[in-house]
């Protein structure tokens, strides 16, 4: 296909503004997929993605379209993730295409992720076509939203397309705009092969599948190619495109997006952003690389039943094959036994992986408190990276501690602004900017990541009744007065409940935690003290009183089946608990104890 007849684009949007629905309509209206095979949200493939309505991995689809000018075009759509945790995936897939549809819900307007994602598109020099979606709804206000796009983002929205991805209004206009308003890709057919590695994932039948964008030259089945970063050479056994099902073809030329397989065993052997060229007569000029995405949130994953440790190892290894941004190493906890310390891109990423282990591998997990990475500057001048509060070195050797900070952008209707400012202030935030876009305020805060990873997003949603939107980026490390707080249950420290807290807030946090734990831990036959401590000093204490009677006592011994049932029920209830010394702590306590309200 000549370059002039190819268009590569992505769709950027805030979550729920209709990106997936629009992609579905584009696929359906061009008969890329037969109507009988059409299911909703074609591109969101994993179960969890479907259930949560989010896209995690970048997905792509090739659409054939005959335009009003009578010519046949190939349109390649990359559907990118819409959640903050995956901002890195958005930015890198943007580099593989020339234009974006900017979808904004015309009943809502510009939101924080609209901004974050459109900036990625602008960074990648995209031509941008604004699309006002959901015009079938009575609350649609296209003029206001178009004005807002111009004011807040600063791009021309006078020719925004008015669409209902639900009913199909404006779909034809959208396809025409892709052809007429987005640029064709550039590239040279008879130059040495230069292909960008856009994404890769593991497939149990085909091994690693590599998504590539051909910049120059041609890639054929049977070629021997070299990954320029590590020099490894591979024999290409398949190439093809997504329609969206994988369809093999013989050759991919400049400007095209497609996949290759080459008996690559692990996703880790492929580097996103790498340049692929031919082993012989290859190019010498690699594309500018990407920085790899680094895990920022860490937590421990332990099996509830210690006998399931090997199963857990197996599931984690399998998941890691397909997800290079998920890291893990073995961890032993005095309280929880053998498990893994795992690193994630953010909390959603953590939840997704945890859910998959529990559901797909059927393992009950204890998840310990999420933690960020602290830089511990020692008195001898060395720096240690602390991934787990339980490993905090002796304070006498520590000079100071630095913690990661983020720049958070929050868009919120006026009436909730006060609550949002208070929330950010409570989380040790420093206000950097406050502006207005219509009746919405846009605030920018510098916040410690540690105050955000846990339940910030939930709190923000709740204080604003769901009307605020939020996005963030890492901005670096800063020194603060941080200490490790330990929790003791029945005088035994429970390492999995240790957290890093700000000194000024330690007492309040400690109090809240012991009160929570008092409610979460069931009564035992004896009194249980629950304490929060810094170093050797107790800063908060509660006592869980002893249970008065055996629960079976009131069965009078007469009704044996009833007694048996009760005991079985108790046993089932215990299944999700772990013993710490003499005390059973339920699984959910490890997360719930940390939530602040
Ligand atoms: P995404 O998060 O951007 O991928 O959004 P989805 O495509 O999943 O859409 C979010 C919700 O909005 C779903 O319930 C869709 O059915 C609904 N939706 C999407 N487009 C339209 C539209 O044009 N009109 C109406 N009324 N609802 C829409
Ligand atoms: Mg979606």
C-alpha cells in the first residue's frame, strides 16, 4: 500500500468518555468484523479490563476504508490505556502513529486524563481531531465543550466532529476526517529496515508477539532480524496484522503497523522502544530510545495457605512473562512466612495483578501495605533504596530519608474545591497552581507519592461525589521527616503492618490503625493489646477484650449436627486468617487497617 493511503492514529480520552465504543463503531461500520462476530469493546480483551471498563495493554486494529474520494485506505488504530498507572504505555504508543482523535464527552467536558493524554499526543507532534461524543444525550453541550477544549488545551475545536458512538451519528464524518485531516506516515521503501518495537506480550501458542511500526524498509516472513539494543538475532517466523484477530501476511512496508513472532521466549527479551533491523545490511541509526517504565509501588504478596507458596511462585512467574513492568523477588516475613515482594506501576496495576492471581490461579492472598521507594541516605554517605518498611536500617546509621513526590492535576467543579484543597493539604500537599476553566477549577499540587498510593483516589472521588478527575506524574525525590511505625499485636511485632509515616502525623496514623485493627481482629479467649510504636516508643494503644464464652457452649451439647455445623462455619471463617503468635488476623486487615477516613 502506498504511504498516501495509510493513516495511523490513536484515540485519546478521559476514562468513560467513549473511546472503546467509538473504536467499536469504527470497526463495525467498515465491516472490519462481521456483525455476527461483533461483541462490545472489541479491543478490551482481558476479563478484568472488560469488567472494569479499562484498557491496560495497547491494542491495535487495521481497518480497510473506501473514502469519499474513491480510494482505498488502510487505517491503523492503536487503542491506548486510559489510566494514570499506564501513562508510559500511552506515551510510547503515541510515537508509533501520526494523529489522534481527541474524544471528549459533550455532557462532561475536559477532564484530568483528557489533558494528560492529549499532552502525550502533542509531545508526539500529532495532528489532533477533536471529537465531541455522546451528542445523543440531552445534557450534551457541544458549544461549551468546544470552547473549553480551545481554552484549556489550546487547540482549534471549530471543526470538532459531533458524534454519538452509541447510535452511530458522525461515524462516517470521523472516518473522512481521519483520511483528510490526519497526515500520511513518512518512510522510504528501499532504505534499510528500521522498525520500532511498540509493545510485546506473551501468547501461550505463539510465544512472544511483538507489535512493530515499520519506519523504513520492508519486513518479510523468514527474515533474520537484529534487536539493536542487545544485538540479539532472531528468525522471523510470522508477520501479520490485527483485524483485530491476528491475520498473517507476507510483508510489512513503511508506515505499517503489524506483528512479528520469532520464537522469543520471554517478554523481558524485548525492549519497548528498541529498533529492529535486518541482520545483514541493517541500519546504523537506531531510533531514539524510550526509558523503561519503573515500578513505583511495592507490596508483599503472601499465600493465605502456606502450602500454596509454589503455586503462587508459578502464577507470578507466568504473569511476569507478559508484563515487563511488574517486578518481583522472594520475601520472607516473620509474620507471614514465604511470599514475594512485588513492584507495580501504580495501585490499579497492583489490583489487576492481585485479582488475576486470585481468580485465574485460585490462590487466596494476603496483600501487605503498599509502599513507595524511599532513598535512605546513610551517615557513611551511601544510599539504600528501601522497598519494604520492614527492612528499614537502624536509625543511628541514617542521615536523612528522601521520598518520591508527584505533581497531581485535579479538575473539579467549583462547589467541591474546598474539600479537595483540604484533602490535599491533609496529605502534606503543596499547592502550586489554581485556575478556572468555566465552572471547573484546575488545581495542581505537589504531593508525596506515599500519601497518594493508598486511598487518595477513593477519597477524592468520595469528597467530590465522583466529579473530580485526577492525573499525576512523578517529579523527583525530596527530604522529609519520615519514620518507620511498627504495629504490635499481643506484644509481637507484625512486620507486614509496618509503614513509613511522617513524624508529625505518626501519632494520628498510629491511633487510627490500632482502632481499626481492634475492629478487624476477632476476639480471642484472652485479652489482646494492640500497639503502634516508633522505635521502642509506644505511640498508640488499644486492648481487645477477651471473648466471654465458647461459641458452642450455647448448643448444650445436645444437638450434635448443629454443633458440628457451627464449628465448620468457624473453620471456614478462619481460612482467610493467618496466625501471629497466638492471634488470628484476618486477611483484609492488612489493607483495611491503613485506610484513613
Ligand atoms: P472509555 O472508557 O473511554 O473506553 O469509554 P467506553 O467506550 O467504555 O464508554 C463509557 C460508557 O459511555 C459506556 O457505558 C458506553 O456505553 C457509554 N457511551 C459511549 N459512547 C456513548 C454515546 O455516544 N452516547 C451515549 N449515550 N453513551 C455512550
Ligand atoms: Mg475503554
